């Protein structure tokens, strides 16, 4: 099963993706986590990435498309996977759509976890204390939210119009367990 999970920073997509991946026994592929792992390496690439990520900007489509296309062709992705944080731009969506076509892969479900902007800011603030994520600082929150509205919302619109039967919206201002069960209900249909 292949699931795409969308939501603004702080909407809870990482939390839901983790629970779902355990429940469905498929991989949770978070591009944010993959990139944060890369930052732990002392490489030239990680130095460049650190500046981009900590400023709240997006890393290049080319780099992320390359990472993802290599990752999903590995054996452990055969059963399926959950994309968390990808595709995040229209270029990424176009790239992965063609990649799926060429590799006989099919999206099964797309979920958007919605959260209003005030709640989003509150949650990211809280997370910046709890997880000490450099890109959760007040200064970068605005950039990250702008990126979401300018670059990622068009991706949501793209899938809503091309795959309306696979696209579901779930309210993010609910208990984690309720959001999870709402997603499961859609999957069980
Ligand atoms: P996240 O944990 O999903 O919020 O991602 C953290 C940061 O990693 C983002 O603010 C971006 O700088 C970078 N990132 C994650 N996914 C992508 C993506 N699909 N395209 C570009 N940059 C990304």
C-alpha cells in the first residue's frame, strides 16, 4: 500500500505516519528525517543542507527527487510505504507522478491533515522546546509556513483534482488516536 500524507509543519503528519506504518507494516519515509540523518554526517553536503533546513527553506527538488527515487526502489519498499513530507513542490509531484507511471506504482490513498495557522504556530513553538529542532525557532516558522502555502498547497490542489477518489481530509485539531482512527476508517472502506 502506498500512502501520501500531507499537512502543514506541526499538523501531526509525522506522528500519524509513524503509527500507520507500524499498524500497516509498511515503511515510513519522512524526507525531513532522511535529511536530518544526513546532517549528522560531517560532509560537504550536510554543511549546505544545514544552512537551507535551518533557515526554513526547501532543499532542491533535484536532490530530494534523487534521494526518494533511489529509496523507494529498494527491496524493503516492495510492500509499500508512507510518504511524509514529499512531494512538497509541484516539480516534485510531477517528477514522482512520472516515476510512478514508469515503474508501475500506484498511489492508494492521499491524506491531508488540516490545522489552522494559529494552532500550527503554537504547536511548532512547543515542539521547538521539546525536540530542540533548530528549524522550529520562531524566525524560521514563518518561512516554513510560507513555503507550505506557496509551494505545497499547489501540490494538494494537484492531487485533489487528479485523484479526487483517493484524496481525504482529516482535521488535525483532534486527539492523536481519533485522527488515526479516522484515517483507518477510510483505509478499511
Ligand atoms: P519536515 O521534518 O518534513 O518538516 O522537514 C524539515 C525540513 O527538511 C524542511 O523544512 C525542508 O528544509 C527539508 N525538506 C523535507 N522534505 C523536503 C522536500 N520534500 N523538499 C524539499 N525540502 C524538504
